[in-house]
C-alpha cells in the first residue's frame, strides 16, 4: 500500500520542511528529532550525493548551506569523509531514515532530490528502512521523477515549481522581486500545470504557496493530482490554504500546526 497524497476533504498533510529549521539547523539529526516531537504527518528532507556516491542531507552543494554559514565553497567534489570533516553535522540519508523508522513509525517521508542522477540509492535507502510505503519523492526535474518511476512505479512523485536554484526565497532583500515574479506565475500556472504533470509523470504538484490559488488546486485535482504548498510559516496562511482544498502544507516551524486538530 502506498502513501495517499490526495486528501479528498480531510485536513491537509502536515509536513516539516527540512525537518524543523525554526527549531534547529535544517537537514540535521537534531532538527529531525525536534520535528518528530510535533504533530507532523511527514518530514521533508533534501538529498544530495557526495562524489563517492553516498546520499546525504543538504539543500545544495554550497558549504555555506551545509555548515550554516561556517564555511564557503562547493562540496560537489567532496567524498563523504571529506564532507563530514568540514560539515560534521551533515547526516547521511541512512542515518536520518533510521531515526525516523525507530522513533516515529507513524511519520512519513518526503525526499526532495536536488538534482537528477541518484534516484536509485535514495529509493534503496527508503526500502532498506521499511519506509517506501509511507514516502514520496519530489523534484524540480521531470527526468528525476521519471527515473524514480522506472525503479518504484507505485511510489508517489511530486513536481516542484518554481525552481529556486540559488535559494532566493530565503533572502529577505529579494522578497519584493520574488513576490512580483510569483504574481506573474500565478496567472500562468493554472493553464500549464496539467501539461507539466503529464510530462513528468507526477501524481502531485509541490508549489510555492503563493501559486496555490483555488484555480490551481481545482486544475490539479481535475488531473487526479494532489497539491502541496511550500513553505508556510504563518498559521493564517495555513488556514486559508486548508480552506482551499489543498492536500499538504510544508512548514519550517511545526508549531504552526500545534493548535490544529489532528
């Protein structure tokens, strides 16, 4: 039995973004442990691959991301051992999944693959820890979702949009520019989302919350696809999205959900 992302009138899935970065550094075991103390249905973990083929948690290959600003440069050519010398708090995907499997048997997993090419070890890790039936994968890259489908045809797959390659959404100075761009995107997404879903073989769309208009939700549901909004840290926005029929809400701060009925 696979994870059902469509909620069909039930409350949206509650998902911790990169574990719980409002409580502890993102994509770390400490952040994950704190996330699991809250009323989450799933935790979202970012996955990248080291130069020697190991999968670790990380939003990008920028050492500034992986060390919370402690180092600069790129980790792209680092082996696992080299990376962990520079960024000792970066866990392997196996370590994170082991924690989830042992500490929270009721919590599912969203793996966001930041590049294409390492789908097989990601899916092997989910299966190794007995989590494949309560997981889904997401990516901005259709070819990554297609590769995942070839390995695990029954695994839910979500197409992420837009692609924030440089982490602009986390830079306060750029928020006015981002807001203007998202306003333009809002007009186009309802007319394009069906084609994007079909082309990627996705069963869900993971969208910036500003794009999750009633028209987009309705269009995705017409195509049989779930809609999951990122990243929502305001309880009022979460309530508005819930009323729109959204299927999942991703947050940096799981306390956003603490007042909600489970």
